C-alpha cells in the first residue's frame, strides 16, 4: 500500500480487462486495414428493396415441397441431436482422459458443413449424411459440456466420500442427478442450433429448407424465399410450445420412421476414398520413406501451403478477428434491450423478442443475403457473424444484468450505462464473448463456401475439383486453427478469472 | 433565516411504510425542518432504513444519499466511484473521457474530497481492493461531491474506527444544512445531532431535542419488545 503513495495511475480490477479489450480492438483495426470491405454491387439498395418487397409478400409455390423440406429439417436436427446426446454422454464419461478431450475437440472443430461435404463423398446426398453431419460435431460439443458439468458437480473426490469407492453407483446416484437439469437445458438449446445447422445443410444439397432457400434466393424469387424463411423462423420460434419432454419419444419414433438413416454405400468407394482419394497425391501407391516420394510430397505441400493454406488461414483469422470485435461491440450496444435496468416490462419483452429473432437467423443465411446485396467481400460476412452472435451474447448479458441491484440514486441513461452497468457486466460479457470465439472462427471458415476467401473457400473448391487430398489437409488446417483458438481463449479466460462454466452458447 | 411559517422540509403525514411487502411503520407522522440534524435510533428491524428511504424519495434531487449497502462499482477506482455523484453536473462526453482517463479538473475536485475523508492513498485503486471502512468512506465521498443541502445516511460510519467516525460526522454536519442519520452509537447521536427520533414496535417511541436526553433515556429503545 505504501508503495502506492502518490501514484495517480489507475490500479483497478477493471484495468486488466480494459487492457485485453484494447489489444483485441487494436488487432481488429489492423485487420480492417487489410480486409476487403468493398461493396461491389452496382446498386445495393435496389436488391435490398426487392428483398424487402419479397419479405412482405411471401408466397408458397408448392406446399408439399415446403412441408417436406420442413419435416426433413426437423428430422435431421432431432436425429442428429439424439445421436449426439448419446455419443456425447458416453464420451463425457471418459472426459477425464486427455485423449478423449482431444478427440472431442477435434470432431467439434470441424464444422457440420465440412462434415457434410466429406460424407457426401461416401454416403451421397442421403439421410445418413444429414444425420452424421450434425451428430458428429454436436457429440463433440455435448461431450465437452456434459464432461465439464460432471466435473463441476462431482464433489466425491474432494470429500473423500465412501461413494467414491463405487464409481458407477456414485455417478448414477449423485453426479448424474445433479448435472441432469443443466444437461437437459443445454441439450435443448443445442437442438435449436441443430435446426439452424440442418436448414443450412441444404446449401450443400441435402433436402432441407436451405436447399430451396438457396435456389429461390439465387434466382431472385424473393417471395418464395420469404415463405421458406418464415417457415424456418416459425419452426424455431414455436419449439417450446410443442416440443415437450413427454412427447419426445413420439417425435423421435416419428422422425426415424419418416426419414430412416439410410445410404447406398459402395464399400469399394469408401475404401478408395479413405485409402486413396484423401491421401496426398504424391504418396498414392508410392513406396513411402523414399527420398523422391518425400521431396515430391514436400513440393506438393509447400505449394498447397503457399497458395491455399496460408492465405486461407490469414483470411480466416482476419475475418474472425474483425467479426469477434464487431460482435462484442454490437452485443454491448444491444444488451440493454434485454435488461430490466434500461427497459421495463413491455419494452424489455419487445427488446428481447428482437434479440431472439436475430439469434434465430442462421449466420450462413444472413451472409448469403448480404452477398446478394453487397457483393462478395468480407463485409457481408462480418455483418452476418456480428448480428447473429451479438444477439446471442446480448440476450445472455441482459439476463445477467438482472442480478445487479442499483442504489436508489443511481444515475440514468448513458451515465448509468457507462459508469454503473458496463463495468459490472464486463467480466461476464468477456467470458461469453471468448466462449463464442471458437464458434465465430468455425463459422468464419465455413463462410468461405459462399466465396469469401477463407479456408472454406479453398475447401469447397477442392471438393468441386474432386481433389479430396487437398480438401482433407485444408479441413485439418481449419480444425487445428479452431483447436488453437479454443486453447488460447481458455487461457485468457483463466488469466482474467472469467467464469468458465458453460452457458447457452 | 427561514420564516417560522415556512413549509417543513420533510413532511410525512399518517403514512404507512413497507419493506418487501410488509408494513414496518404504521400511522407515521413526522416533520423535519430545514437546518435540523436528526438521528434515527432503534434496534435492528425497527424501520430506520425504511424511513430514510421514504424521506429520500420526497426530495430525490436535493438529497445526498449514503445507503447502508453502498452499492459501489467494485471494479472501478474509488476516484470513479466518488465522481459518480457528480456525473449530472458534466456533459456525457466529459464523463466518458473521464472514465477512460481521469480529467485534471475532475481529479482536483475528487482529490480534495478524498483528502477530507482520508482516502488519498487509495483513490486510484479499485474498490474491491479496499477495506470495509475505506469502502464506506468512498460512499461518503460520493455523497459529499454532490454538494447538496441535505444529507441522508444509513449508518454512514458504522465500519470505521471511533476517531475517524467523529471526524467524518463532523465533516458531514459542516457541509450540509440538514442531516438525517440512522445511527446505532448513542453517544455519537447525542454529540452530533440536534434531535433524536427513536423507533420501536413500528412507531416513533421517542422524539426530543438531544440536549434534553441522556444515553440512559435511549436504552429502553433496544429492549426486546
């Protein structure tokens, strides 16, 4: 204390958070300098006005198509999450082992669209592909959440309880019952995400809402697109009214009856895909460990690195960083909408309604719309990622602000926001944002499929050219990037003492 | 000097005051004149805080408020917590700039107050690093910087040592025309206030000028009902 004498510089708990935020923002600004943000369409307002007109006059061209794509979207999502919940649960039992944790991190670091692109090569555009594309990455995510919940509620080792001697009994009688409620809550939230994922799988050809949305949007049939769009909103928006626990077994039976996971698998093709197609070209059928094979492989790899991996990584990180900071700023701007400190009763209900609506829009679809309006650049991607993710974080931060109690003579308006509320919510806000970082980066990579030159762009091109070896390496690169960022985010969360228990993210 | 016929500053007439939906004080009538220094005494749960809250709400824009739970922003410095009392006097942009980097003028103003409440050393540390007593002084600082005529405090010096408590009470009385304090230290109440109001069993059990009272007169307020 005495050493502090006369010091006029701030020594506060807020300063560490401020410093971190400053560096993140500074890097994002640097990234902005090298990001392509041009609006390349001649008249963006014209396209936007056409879309708005379409949105106001939705029309269903074919009810059977709409209903069957709606049913497919729901079926893939429910089947995927059901399988993921079982798989995730089993994996979570071994979550203490770093091998299992690493495996889970790996399978969830690959986006469901990339999984779909991979499986389409083996199982075609089949119902099995849709199921697996959702179930695999979601199992990795659920395993992490379940595993962390088990660790959190498992007090036996600390207490040295006799139950610890009967691990299985202990698990089913104490750990599982305590973790059950948050598990159910989180899984049901992931189901909402799975519906978005399922809809988006249509963009690579599966028969869900996204398939018809892409076609209609691409051809400028905005009224038709609006109908599919509203169907998706309606499906997600009304979930809590009809997706009840009691009815779940019935829905499960129904979706497996309606869309049995099935694919015409040619095992020869599978074998070829694994042993040949995804093997780097210079290594196919060659004797390994010879000097010439090695040098050819080195050439192949360095070319791939220079032309695709490195630019893809850089663009993914640049876009990811800008989107992360933009998401954060937008979330800070929006959270008062769901905060009782700023809006009461109806105002807050309407505000939170808007946030939930924005959250419901899949970022991939938003980016697609943005591309149609603004032309291909990073701008639509940044807007799409920002809007979707900021709405999620703003909703949670707003709800967190319920816990704050202000003095009777608290300030009002902007003074209240900056002096009394922002410092109090900031730590929690950063925790949410860093949780979301990994997701934002995964999505950044995937937006490449729309033509923004992130890793997804090169992956998609490789698939189109049937160069599966390249696609495979590029997918690995994106997986490693995500795992790296996840680790870094975790490191920052620990260093800043941010709450690390999972939320609905 | 005010005319004798002027309106009292605070006027509660036959009021019922509730705390969390329960009636704490019933049929309460009370007036406080400008210039009075009032001490509210009584056992815990007697309704002191509820009464103070009702008084503050009568003149929210004239009262410097010092609640029992200081409601400071823990991750911000004592400087910023004190300055929070002066936000209304400055433009929003000035306040925002001051949040990022303390402005010279604001620094001078807050430093002067910090000196008077003996908080200079800790001024730029965040409140979560301060002791209970230092936090309480920060809260007093936030009230002082408002430069208002009326001070309402709920046990404002309960967490500081006796010597400092007397200094702070003296300061509060010097800088405000009218003072209303909830207090549990009877000697301090008699020493600094001109009027003592004792609360017991949901009503005013005693209301007299302090120079007509002794510590023993007040002891009865704390007996079990």
